[in-house]
């Protein structure tokens, strides 16, 4: 897939642990998502050549930028990468135009100015070319940084949390501009972000990074809804993570049946998990339905369970609800419902309610395979999941 | 007015400044960005002239430059004259005792340049020389300029080290600071006063000019 794109394989244990393999095709936007300190920026710096990695291979098109086995380490200057840094890193003593022209220093002097102006115009900065960075707003600085990064005609564009330092309105506008600009960009684009919504909005694919390790890569929506491990699920903000046993597979009905806290729950068919096996399962809070007050039996619906509302927090027109199922000593179920549903059913803390798990949204994952970790985790918390 | 002493002082100060400009940029930049074992010791040694009495520093330099020292002998063999009590010896001493005045402000100035700006320059394809010339020096310029002016003014006023290493040979090592002392010793208070005032005016003018050139223009409001 990445014949013409970027392939990266990096491994080192110190000073910063890295175990990452990513690829990004031409014209593709790959989002590297992970919490602070997960090694996202380190990975980006290694791709740019700003950081030396102990062991690794980086290819871009037909060029090798890094091959530690063959002692190849191409300098950042020769890699031709365009980088937009988190704080933009504009040259503060130079005007917007001079910032862009600096990246064009190997272009004949006669052309340089015209091309610099062309890039500024393309990024809607006309009339601001003589302003210094301190005289520009955050969004304008971001655009100058993008113009500077693109002016060189980079083989790869790297964006390090490019939207984190601007206000929400500016960010939404910049999203549109980047999406617009991307139609014309034929290079691989790697964007680091901690914002999942941003990744879902802009990325073609995303990789989840934690402690320097790529845990999962794939289509953003797929990664979001089908995490490969409880750890990824946790990093993606899933709160409903439980353990269950696989009871049977019903291929005709497209269903896998699991046993959870004494309930038979129907899930989307996931026959890769053997019958009898212990699994971890997750469901987005938006896919847990509040059937109403009363008991599951009364509702007569499948995948319905009884619970007691432990907490109800209003967040605008939605309510975040925490429900105990099978006792308050077990991890609760989290759900998010519109406020009119809360009002309609007269839901309040302490209320007896029936919940329903949408079968197609129940996603199974392996339990913890590592025995030492399993023992540790069990000791910590999971006995009662 | 001891014109030869004033001229000698100005020449010594200018040459010291000229030598410490590239040396200070190189060392200050290295100390700002590189991490290496023994860095605190190197920084401490470079800062010594700030805390040592000038006579102590002068004594060690006298011993190090003297005819019996390896450095003194080497110099004599190569140049055919002794290093101590010569203008060249005085210049070398002046460079050494001015090291902290030149390096420290320059180091601080380079430290203030964000690493990301440096990285951005490299990723924009700028060579190391172009980064130095187009990005680092302009950004560090206020620090570099004040370092050079401090060095200049400090050389004009240095007394103890100059006396120990240079002696007081008219036209060769007798600086204006020593001349002022001599005039006072011989009760020529008017002469001493005139020279002191000259030194005061030159130093004040140099420092004021630095403040004027390095003062940041008032920031325009963000748009």
C-alpha cells in the first residue's frame, strides 16, 4: 500500500521506549492518537530526523531515511519533511512572508518572493505578509506555519497537535481548510493528536499509541468501535469494559451469545472466540438503551438487564447515567441518554431501571493473555467484573 | 591626559572584544544546547574570574605565562620574546578574565531560543551555517551585543590583572586604569579626574547604546 508512501519501523528501549510500526500512503492522513507522554511527538521527531533512534528503518517512496543496520541516518534537511509544530515555531524576528521564503531558500531569488506570496495567498493570509508572528492571531500563525511547511514541496507532512493552541471556532475553520487543502496534497500526512474527535473528523486511518507502542491501527471508526484489547478500549475512553464467558455461536442469526453476571446477552457474531472462553467486552455508552423504570422482565425485550441508578449528571441536553447491575460492588454500566428520556421516565438516583444492550454494538476482545498481568489485574480489581 | 594609555586601553578592549565574539558564540552556544559529562565544572571554571580577586587571577596568569612555564617557554621559542609584560600577554590575559562576561550573556541568549524554532529551521532545509546566520544570531543578538559591550567596558576598567601580568610599561602595557592610579600616586588629581571622567563617559555611552539597540520595540496589539 505504501510503495510511494512512508513506512516507519522503530524500536528502542531507552531513553524513550519505542516500538512502533506505521505506514502512510501518498495522499493519506494518518492520525497518531495517544495520551500525553505516549511517545507521539517522539515518533514524529524520529520521522523528521530530529531524533536519533537506536534501531529502525524509515523509507519514504524510493528513499531510505533511516536504516540503523546500514548506519544510514539522513539529516532533517535532506529528508524534505514539512513539519507544523505544536507551538508553530515560527521564526519570531521574520515576517510571515520571510518565514515562508526561508523554506524556499534553495529556489532562485527571483522566484522566491512570488512563490512565498502564492503560498500565503493560498492559506488566506493576503495582506498579512509583512506582519511578524507576534502580530498575528493563533490561527494566522498556524496558517503561516502550514505555508512554510508546504512551501518546500515536502515528501511527507508532519503535524504535531496542530490545532491544540487555537480556540474552538478557529479550530473548526482550520479543520475545513485542512480538509480542503488535502484534496491537492499528494504526500503522506501524519498528524499527532490527543483528540479523538479530531482524528475521526480528519484522518483516513489512525494508530493508537501508548508508552511508545503502537497498539492498533485501522480505519478511525473501526478502531473506535472495535478496539482490539481492553487497553485500547480504555485509551479510547470506553468506560463499559466487562468480562464474560462465550456460551455459543449462532452463525445463522449472526449472533454470539455471552454470559455476563447471570444474563445471556446476544452480541454480533464473533466466532474467533472459542465457546467456553473468557473474554472482555465493551459497548459504547451511546449504545446502552434506557428502556424505562421497572424490571427487564416486564419490558420483555432481549438483552435487557435490571439495574439501579447510582448517579445522574446533566450535561447540556444529555444526561450521563451510572447504573449498578448485579450489585453496587461491581463495575457499573455507563450510558448517555437525552434529557427528555430522563424526564419522560422520571429517572433519578436510586430508581430501579431496565437497560438494554444493542447486540450489534457489543464488541468482544481477548481477556488479558499475559498471566502475570492477569494475576495482577485480578488482584487489583477484576474479581468482581 | 595620558593619550597613549587611553589608545592602548581602547585597542586592548577592541581586540579582546573581537576575539571573544566568535569564541563566545561558539562556547555559549555549545553550553546552551549540549549536555555532556563535566559541564558544571566547565561552567564553574569559566565563571571563576567573576569571583576571584583580580590579583589572584593575575598571579596565576603571571605564573602560567612566565618564562619558566611551558606556555611562556613555547611562546618565547616561537615568537622570540617573552609573553609576560607584553601587549600580547596582556591581550591573552584580558581574553581569559573576560570569558564569563562574554560567554554567560551569550549562553543565556542562545538558551532563550526555543528548541522547536531550531528544529523548524532544520526541517525547512536550512544548513547549520544558515541556521546560525539567519535564525540564531539575529535572535541572540541582544545578548551577544550586551556581552561584547560588557567585555569592552570591563577591559577598559580592569586594573589588578593588568598590573600583575602587564606591569606598567608605557606604550606597551600601561593602560588608562593604571595611568589613573599613577597620577593619583603622584598627586596629579586633575589629570586623574580628567581620565576618570573620560573612562566614565566612554563606558556609560557604550552601555546606553547597547540598551537602546537591544530594547525590544513595543509589541503591537494582536489582531
